[in-house]
C-alpha cells in the first residue's frame, strides 16, 4: 500500500522527514534513561567525553530502530489517524530510503559505542534494537502480550549507559531495568486506551482492543503501578541512594498510582491522557531525584 503512495520529497523538507522518522520524543526518553544509567554507573569522576559519545551513539541506534519500525509497520501506520502523516504513509520518503537509513544508522551507532566506550554497551544497544524489531514489532498484530515483551527492550537503555561507564552490568543496573520495565505498563496502556480505535483499525492487538470494557487494561495499569511504587524504592536498598531518595520514590509512585485509580473510576480518554502525562513526568523526575541523591553523597 505505502509503495503506491510514495512520492518522496526533496529539498529542505527531506532532512525534516528523516528527523521525524527517528521519533524524537521517544529518542529523547532513551537519552534521558541512558544518561541516568551512565551517571549512576560511574564509580569516580564523570568522563564527560565518554558520556557525550555514549549519548550520541545511542541516539543513532534509537533513531535507526524507530526508522526500521516504521518501515515494517508502514501499512498499519497508513490506517491509523495518529500515524498517517508519518514520512512513509504520507509519501514523504520511499520504503527503500527508510530501510537503508535505518540499517546504516543502527550500524554506525553500535560501531561508535564499541569504539568509544566498549563492546558490552554496543551489544546491549544491538540487543535493544533486535528485541524491539524482531519480537515486539511483529507480535503487536498477534498477541496482547506484545506490550510485556516490548517492555524488555524499552527498559534496556539505562543498561547501555551503565555498561558504557563501568564496562559491566551489576545487580544495581538491573534495578534500573526493573524500574523502566514496570513503568512502561501504565504509560503504554494509557496510550493504548486513548487510541484503541486506531489500533483496532490497523489490526494491532493491544489489550484495550480486545478488552472493550477496560477491566483487564486498568487492572494491569493499577497492578503494575503498585509494583512500581516498591520497585522504585529498590535503589536505596542496594546502596545506590539514601533515605531521601527512598521516601521521594515512594511519594512519586503513590501519586502515579492515585492517578491510575482516578482514571479507572470513569475510564474516559481525558483521564487516560492525564495518566499518560503523569507517566511522562514521573520517570524523568524519579531518575533526576536518584541522580541528585547520589550527587549529594559524593
């Protein structure tokens, strides 16, 4: 379908189309979590140059992965209102251009990580891309479990930063993974609830598509938010942070849980949007609080 519509743009519009292809909002979240992982993984003074290399290389891998995701899902994107204006379904770029861009960008980013940081960080970055494209993306049209599977690559970026800074992955790094893993459920379930009609139109089996009442969807939102409250406090228990972080994390987690409970009471799109915004605010505030607590004890 998308090949028939493709009339690629040229001139100054084309770089912008490639920029949109990398999903800057998602890539920005990847950068934040990678930075947090790098900082928290540092044992001594920050190596600012290495941090910059890590962030830039990870941005390339994330952007290339987003491009290939849109290459694979170009026909589904054309059926959904919120994605129909993306570069491929709108005809701004041709599928071949996007395929080459995605592959080259991922290879460049992983190679950059391997040379500037270490092989482990490059391996984690490639694993993130492979899991996202090889498992999560094709499973979206087959099972509602795709969200849980997609939460795995979604939780790996802080491990890229940690591996780049330390050269290994300690149990503390996996605590960051756990926080990001459980955070994604209320985040993506709120988005899926808002756009459930779009997902249904494209044949994507998100939980709200098959759970028309919302019972299972909001049960998952509330359950994972409750788990996140305690998982977020784990850094204090493994020596990554102190008491101030512990109580701050509990407070942030309880606020997010309350927003989820509030959204569940009426299950409107408006309340789901508030929940989505709450999740978007929650994770950078939590990670910043964790970074500042570590900063305070240095």
